[in-house]
C-alpha cells in the first residue's frame, strides 16, 4: 500500500493531516479519539504491512473498519 492509498482511506475514516513531522514523516490525527500517528511519505514506494498496521492501531481504528474504507 502506498502513502497515497493509505491517506485516502484515512480521510474516508475522518482522519486528517495535523502537521509536518521530521524528515519525510507527517503527523495525522483521528479527531474522534484525538489519537495521533506519524506516517512516512515515501511517494510511490510501498509501505510495509507492519507499518500500516501500526499506524491504524495508533489511530484507534479497527482492521475491519480500515478494510471497508
């Protein structure tokens, strides 16, 4: 899954960009529970599965909910 695919799903789940982090990372926030996660913006390179799982876990989103988005 690329950065663009991930952020598209997160926007469907009402998450939003919060601020630029260090280097190529961005901070995203889930306004429903105020949870934050750093997301690497690697352009068209695929993010590792473990990274994506960690991000959705940090944002407090279930895997089923993420898959449906």
